[in-house]
C-alpha cells in the first residue's frame, strides 16, 4: 500500500478521504491547507499526494508546482469541486497539465480507489 498525504481544507471532506483511504490499507498523513502540506513535504516522503485546489493561503496549484520541483516527487491527484467564483473545470485547468490525475468532487469511494491505483501504476487520467 501507499504512503499518502491528503491536503484538504474542508474538515468533513478531509475526514471522508481519510476513511476511504484507511479502509484501502494506505498509510496517511493529513494537512489542513497548502502551507501545512509544504511543511510536511519538506520532512516526509510520500508515494502520492491528494490535494484540493482551492484553499486559502497556499492553494493546491502551488503545492503541485512545489512537488514538481522535488528531486523525487510523489505522484499527485488534484481534486476540486470548484468554488464561489470558479467552477470545477476552471479550478482544475492548471492541475490537468501538472498533476498525474484529476478528480472532480463529488466522487465515489470506487472512483478514488481507481484513481489512486491508476496513479500509482503510472497511468494518467483526467475526470
């Protein structure tokens, strides 16, 4: 199983992702925002990072760009449900070119499991 960093600012979504991935046997760490994620990435090694895009302070696109500069970058799944001023497709526009996989919220447990498996196996996908 994979060592996963979940980056999500909405507590309920973060907890749901934790439950979904723990049930699949993955080892997890969580970051409540992009700033916390960057700190964890400096000191930890992850197989995959699942990051929300729209977050305060440091957004998911900034997290992805920082990951891409790493010597041994983890795989990345970008997730978004959009926001008040932007829809999910717009929110994921940059992520489509930088992340390994993108998922639009809401998604099912099966869709998340499949995305993690495909991403870890090196297959790119975009929802």
